C-alpha cells in the first residue's frame, strides 16, 4: 500500500487536482445523511484533518462505512478535489474505503471536549486529541531544534550517565537503584546494608544532573551539551515538578557568565523561531485555546526580536522588597527566591524573560565561581513569564585552591571528587554552563500550565502508570 | 576574548594568510630548541592539531612557554602562515601566548600511546586522546544523523518514560528504583515489602524498552521514534553489554515487516553516509588504526551502495548447520542464535549486514505478529560484521484475539496490559518497529570492539565510576 500523507497533500495541493491518492488514518468525526457522508481523517502527519466525502453511488460499502465509529483506522482511495474557498485546501472524494482497524463504541475520545485531568487518565490515547497532538508535535520539533542549534555551532552531544555512584549518600532527592533483595538485603558486620553486593558494587542512584561529567567532556571538546532524562525524588505535588524530566546541559570552555547567558538567549530564541516556523497550525491552536489574551504568538514573536532582561540578585531583591506585601513568602537579601517572586519579576516588573545573576553563595552549589565580593557567585537563572525558572546556570570555579576551600566549608570530601578536581589540575579553563528544563520550555511555548500535560507518560509522586 | 576555532581556520585557510587570530586550546605536544619552539594545539573543534610556532625573538615569555606541560590550556594570538606543502593547511606564528590553566607534571596523558584498558581508568581525561576524541565526535554526529533522518521523514520524537511500573514483578534483568529505607523497608501484614509506600505507590523499575509506549504514540502520529537510555541488569561481563546504553526505537503504523526492514536499512545507510561526510579525519583514523585490513572506509562505502542480505531464520539455521563443527554452541531449528552464529552468518556467509526474519515464536516476545504457519513470528534481527545483532524488530500483533490467546499461552495477565490492548480495540493498524542499540552501531562504524570504549562513562557489572 502506497500511503500518501496528509501533510504532503496539504503542501502540494495545487498540483494534485483530480489525481487519485490513497490515504490512511484515524476517523476524528463521521456524519452522514442518506446517500452522502463526511469523514474528518487525521493521520498524524498534519495537525489539520482531511475531509473525506463518501457517496452511496461511488463506493460499494456505504452502509458499513456510515457505521464506522470515531477512532477507527481506515484506508481511503479517492480523487483529490481542490477547495480553494474552504479552510482546508482540498478534500478527497472516496472511491474505496477499507476498514483497517475498528473502534469499539466505547471509545473514550468522542467529539466533546474533555478536561486535561480526564485525559491524563487515558495517557495512552490522549495523543489522538488536538491538544496532545499539538503538544507532542511541538515537543518533538523543539527537541530537534535544540539538537540543530548546538550542531550548527559545532557542539558535541555528550551522553552522560544516568546511573551515578556519586552524591548518593544522604542525597534526599535521589532515587536509589538496586538489584538487592528488597526485604532481606545483605548486611555488613555492623548491621548496615552491604552495598558492595549490589549490582555496581556500591550504592547507586539516578542522576540529578550530568553537569560534572559534561565538564570532563568540555575540557576536551570545548563545547558540549547533554540532552537526556533527569530525576528528582522530590515529594512535591505541583504543576511544575515531575520525578522524571528531560534536561539540556551545555558546557562551554574558554567562557564566562556573559558567554553563558548569550548562549542561553540565542538557544531559546532559536528554538522559539524554529517551532513557530515549523508548527504554525499547532501554535495557532495554543494561541487561540491556551492563552487568555490570544497573544501567545505575538508575545513569542516579539521576544525573538528583543533582548532578555538582566538584573543582579541584589537588585532583584530590592525591586521585590518594594512589593513585599504582595507575596506569601518573605523576600530579603539571602533568601532563595520563590516561584511567586520569580514570576513577579518576569511577569510584572520586566514583562519578558529575565536573567537574575550573582546569587549569594549560600544558596548555590559548591562548583559556582566565587565573585570578587566573596559573597556572591557567578550564577544565573533565567525566569520566564507563566513558568518562572527554566534555566539555571553558572560560571564554574576553575581555581583549584578556591574550589577546595569552598568544598571544605561545605564539608565535601576532596577524595570523592578527585576526578572533578583533576579538571582543574590539568589544563583547566574558565568555563560555564547551564541546565534547561525541557518541559518548562514546552510549557512556556505552548501555554500549557501543568507539566503532566507536556510529558507523554508523566512520572510524579504516587504515579507511574503505563 | 574572541576565540577562533581551529576547524574554522582549517576550512577558511586560503583567505587567512597573514591575518592575526586568537586561538585557545590544550597543548598536545610541545618541544623547543634554544630560540624556537613548536606546540601542537587542539581545541576540540578539529580532530587534527594546529601547529603553533613560537620564537624567543617574537614573544616576551619564551622561557615560561617552553616549560608548559602537555595538557596545559593556553591562549595564543599570532599570524596565520599558510603551509601548502605540509599535511596541515596552516600554522600560527605566535605573537603572544598566555597560560589559561597549567597542567601538573604528572598529567597522565603523555605522548606515548596508552592501552584502552588503562584509559578506561581515567575516563574523565580520555576524551583528550585521539581515539576518544574521534569516538565521541562520531557518536555525537551519528546521534545527530539519526535525529535528522527521522525528522526529514516526518517522524515525531517521543520521550517515553524510563521509570516504569510495568513488567517489574519477576523481571530478573531490571533495576528496581526506590526511595524506601534500604535496611528496614515498610512491610505489609503478610511480611512482604509494602511498595505502596514507595515513591510511586508501587514497585518501579528502569525500563528495558520504550516500545509499548511508543506504540501508543504511533497510533496517533503514525511515525514515531524514541532515542534515549535503556537499562539491563544483566550480569554479563562481555565486550558487548552495558547496564546503561542508548537505544533508538522507531514505530510505524500502516506498516509491515518489509516496511520495517526498509526503514532500518535506510536509517543505517543514512547514518553511515552522514558520518563519513562529516567526520573524514576521524573515520580515516579508525580506518588506519582500528581496522586490521585498513578497509573500514571502503567497506562502509560499499555498504551504502548495496542492499543488505535477507534470510529467514529457518534458512539461516540450515546454512549454519552445514558448519556446526565450527561452533561452541549447538545450532538447530528452535535454538536462540548465539553471537558466534550471528557473526558467522554476517561475516562468513553473507559478508555484509543481513536481516534474519521469521523466528520461532518460542524465542520471541509476546507482541510479535504470528505468521500464517502458526510457528514463526514476523520478527527480524539485523546482524552486522564484527558486532552481531544491532537491531531487533518485528511487526506487532494487531489482532486483539490472536494477541490475547498468545498472552494466555505465556501466562501474561490481560489486566496488566489493558492500555496496550486498548490500542487494538480502538483503531489499531498493522504496525511495526525495531530497536537499534546505539553503542553497537558506533562499534560497527568505528571498529572499536569494546562497548566500554564508546560510552563516555560506561556502567557495567560492578562498575559505576564518575
């Protein structure tokens, strides 16, 4: 069977008048009067459906076809008829309609609109709805845009490991992975679990970041990025947290915090532009149905042409203190900014994405480069309207002595990080990097407000279905 | 600092005569006589090094530079001098050399050649060697080629979950993931571990395949693929097995086993061609140093222009039985082919990649489509020289009644797979797919014979360093 895709029909409509084609897809709607019927068909290649016109006088199984249920898979051969005055460029007048796979009458996705909550309960079927067809197409195109962006700039894509033996002890937010007997694990003489008998000969966890390994690669290739799943065993049941999510982590050598922010901004703009070009129908759908002001596209378009905001943490706190009555959480120099603070900055004060830089060292990780004030580190978070933080990054501490003294302050054992410290012993360079939460980028681009609706099969506290 | 990359210099050499440039990179070799010295510099953008010539009369820190150790990171400003008669197109005559990061004298990667085994023990530094610079560049370019291939064909990239609640019970080759106390897990009244108190409210594992979830997506988008990490808790300490590896799993609707094999062949050829075009220096290196006959490139080039072999399992067994004395393991109809059998088929009999099709149902998975003989299923494995199996695929059983009776034979509970069965209840189509082991593809393309040397930080039985 030579199946022609609906997207191809759409793109080549003018050359196809009266041509015979065969299409295959799923019935989205079907209606008929006595001798005439209409099917809206979708084959996954195109956001918009293809109209199939079927007539009793033209096909030999009109009555059977008229009984097809929504959701059925069918194969249609027919003639292309151009419809220049309609929304769609063409329709198919069927000569033959075959049932590829029937759909039972209890198919859950009937024409009426379903809530996103309900659709989560049938995650195996929801990609067939308009919303999720658009979400997962945009997700796919955005992922490709990210690879394309880094590839064009000569970055090496590094597959850092997900299973890690580092940082496991006492890491409250990590998942342990094991093949030991769950009930009766082997014990050591002191009564503690003998992880030397576990699969990897020690305790292992699922990684929360590939950064440290990416730094190893950056000290060879100068420009690398990761793009893979990441995990948090955080018991937070919010619309912004998933236990398994995808993260992009570039790492660049011979680079400082400004280079890092420039890269982040270039990347975000590149992805937005690419998705808007490649997915106009999907983006129009989000604009019309998921943006209260129907202004999603104009907002993103403006963004591509303007610079992101930039503010130091210290200035940001001053700006927020002027509005402290509007927040649930206190805001003061030294505090970790809450989502409400982040969103206020980006939505109310800057009204666009904004980088917050130079955070107090106490609320940031050990590897971030100490500023000359000895109080703040060369960190940056990118905040975007509607979501809050989507990127967290920093210049890394390349000075071995400074790094070691910071680790000592934080009670981190140098022995546990000897390989990481080696990067500073052997040809270390100024370098920087960041982590982009991929789902949050998709939420930002689509207006979808729950992370469970941008992951095909979300894993969250208490839920790992499918 | 405006750093020019060596790759760019290489590509634009003819226009750069006498121009001043600044480069940054790592010292691969350094030697000097009294007033003149040479540095081979690599910045990760280019497989080949850039020669830096430094003279006492031209720079003000000649003595310091001459003492730089191998591995040091430096920044060099100088004039481009074309070298049309040398292997490299140009060299830089330094006007200024700054030390960005020193390299301690005990830097492990001195000029001498190191064994791959030794280099595994310093995985954080090995990307700086020729072999691993080439391996990880090829890996990155091959990954991009895969995304590009599927993107050009309109596939949706689907991020299927790594944490799974399916198939966990009794799955010997799966890693359990948990946040329960390792020593004193909560118990139920019957004394068994109470997984309802675990993070996801049940026992969860790391996935061995995203196929079943990809099938859900394929029944909406018709053409999808996954590309992500996959896990096996297999206690096999071989050169071909890792506990964490990357897999590509396309899934196509309205497609049968022939379509599946065509897709696999097109994909492999596309990736080989793309990598040979994009990485000529790296591929020449593998050809000259990792192929006993220095015939890697000619072999891969021929392959791109010819069809892969095709043989049924039944025919393959007959062919192998003629050589049974050459094998350690017995070969007979019904046996699971061993690596030695697979390699014999592809290396000795077909002398090229070969698809083996239509395996006995007993040695294949429950979801594979039953052939009319009721003995074999529409499965295919792709075997390649030097590696053995790199792809395993099948047409999937789309007939609900056949699938249910097969599951019953295998004692699989329909309730556990209700969502998977729904795909056959609601508009199922003929469909097919396969899994490509990404590391094995890289091994095949490079001639590197141990999977530990194509993964940046390999995870194998007893080993999860870094």
